[in-house]
């Protein structure tokens, strides 16, 4: 027992000595004193390191009006205001209209089932939505290169690889929907009627999320290539088209035609398929245009 205690003391003693030596190296006298640096007149920007270095004082974070005075910054963001706003509104309109139709025309059981379905949907959707941000991170660096054959080839390879990843994620999410939705639904309710209605929404949810990976990859690629006008126009159209089709379901339900949550999610999944085809078609068209421009440049250089 005494030997064990002695070994423990020796071990902790050695660790303390090594920690002391390390602290002396880190905070030796040849390193600048933090307090002196912050007080020194020659280091006024010491508090504004990293992102704020040389641009803003810490107090400007608390005063947005000072940031608004920078006209150059405002001009940089102006081209993104309308496309981003239109895109956000276009995305939300479909979900809002779905909830409106479910609550106003489909009855109590379908409304409860829709609430469960959309809750599970919102938990699974971020799994593939992250691909949008990934594409937006990688594509701009390639797109900003000097125009040439290497750039065109890199864009093509990147698009193909992203499409493979999107398809893989879509397949995984379909398997999760098929296996998880029935099980997770029982955590929300024990009503057999509501559970049976939730099962009717599974095909629509599976189709939507199955295509969602490819859609996110396509949208992220288009954003990375600054194709903002196309996305703005498409989402502006979807803002009116998707609710119009959803409201048709409402009219049918109010006229006595049997319309359930399955038809609601089926219609929503069609919107996702159309959006995916448009996005990927646009990416293919932009790639062909890029390669055509390279061929023309090489032909002119050969002359």
C-alpha cells in the first residue's frame, strides 16, 4: 500500500513539474503582456482580431447603424437580397399551404396524422439539406478559376461526384423513412386510425426525401455558380404554383371527394421531383455552355 501511494505521488509530482516547464515556455518573458498590448497606443486593433481586424471596433457589433454606413458592403449584398428572399418565401409557401389544407378540409384524423408526418419529416430533412451548404462551399472556388479546359473538367467532375453523393443520401433517407416513420409514429399517438393515416403519407415523404439529396446538390451547385436569376424566377413561380395545386385538393375535399393525407404528400412530392429535374437540367445546361465556350476559346487560339 505504501509503495502504491509513493508511486502515485511520484507520478503526480512529475506531471506537475512538466506542467510548470510548459507554462514557463508558453508565458515566458519574451512573450508580450496581454494587458500591456491592450493598453498600448501602438496596438489599437488588438481587440479587433480575426474577422474584425482593421474593419470594425467591438462596439460596432452593438450598433448596426455603423455597419450600414458602409456603402461598398451594401452594394455587395444587394444582388443577393431579391433571390434569397424569393427563394425563402417560395420554399415556405408549400409547407404553409399543406398545413392549411390539412387543418381546414381533411378532418381531425388527417390533421393529426399530418402533424406527426411533418414533425418526422422536419427531423429527417436536415440529413440531406446539409448537401446544399456543402455544394455552396466547394463549387465557388472552382467556378472562380480562370476559364479553360481544366476548369470545365473540374466543374464536370464535381457535379458528377455531388450527384452520386446526393443519390446515396437519398437512398439512405428512403430506407430511414420506410423503417422509422411507422415506429416513430407510435411515440406520438396510440390511436390506430391516426397511425393508419400516417402510413398513407409514407410514400409521399419517401419520394420527397429520396429526391431531396439530388435537389440540394443541384441548388447548391447553381448558387455556387451565381445562377441567382434562374433560382429567383423558379421560386417565384413555385410560390404561386404549389399553393394553387394544394388548394385544388382543398376544393375537392370540400366538394365531398375523398382526399386524404396521402394525396396531400403525394402532390408535395411531385413538386420536389419537378424541382429536382429543373435544377439538375440547369446544371447540365450550364456545363454544356461552359464546355462550348472552352471549345470556342481553343478554336480561336488555334487560329
